[in-house]
């Protein structure tokens, strides 16, 4: 008899705590997607900076050798690549933020509906 009452009380506790767990789940998913977007954005920013710095060093060597037009071209190329990767990282981060917010709102609506 004690096991049956224990199981029923545990089941009742899960039914009552269900909506609260759903809200937490939405927040956890949102936070995980935010962190993922930030990591991707940071990685792409660093990659763009490394490429730009490498091309800037090559441009400096070309300029020292007297090839100013080629040096300017490499410098602009590095800037374009860095900016493109920066924008790509921002787009991915924003997309993950929006996706996480949508999932969080959906879980909140489901939790409110169950109450």
C-alpha cells in the first residue's frame, strides 16, 4: 500500500511541476542557441582577422618592394574578407537568437495553455 501511495504522490508532483519544467526547457534551449551563435560569431570574427592580418603582412612586403598597386589590392581584399566573415557571423548569431526566442515563446505558450 505504501508503494502505491508513494507512486501516486510522485505522479501528482510530476503533473503539477510539468508546466514549470516546460518553461525552464524553453529558457535552456534559448540560452544554448544564444551561446552557440556567439561562439560561431566569435570564431568567424577571429578567422577574418587572421586572414586580414596575413594579407596585410603580404601587402607590407609588396609595398616595401615597390609594388604599391598590388599591395593596395591585397589590403582591400583582406578588408573585404574580414567584413564578409564578420557579417556572416552576425547573421548566424541573429538567426540563432531569433530561433531561440521563438522556441522559448512556444514553450511558454504551451505551459500557459496547460495551466
